[in-house]
């Protein structure tokens, strides 16, 4: 089980390095106020959907799925 989680995290790290985070995209688009809030909320929801799909494809469940999804969404949204 640890091997599966480790492999999932590695593949996520490789994939997220190629894509801009939601925060980076909002900064590039120079969004502020309600527009930025709306963009960030939609981007986070889209990230969660994609991360849930990835977790299902990797056949993760329980704590492994929760951990994977949390890290995946945080990486997609950005700091």
C-alpha cells in the first residue's frame, strides 16, 4: 500500500510541475476581488474533480485516497 501511495505522489509531483497553479493563473490574468474569488473557487473545484478521477484510476481508497486528493488539490491551487 505504501508503494502505491509513493508512486501516486511521485506521478502527481511530476504532473503538477508542468501546470500552472490556480494562484499563478489568477496573478497572470491580474484578477482581483470578486473575479479572483470566483476564479479560485472554480479552479479549486475543477482540481478536486481531476484529483478524484486520478485517485479512482489509481484505485486508491481510504486514507491513501484522502492524502492523495488533499496533496493534489493543494498543488493545483498553489500557495
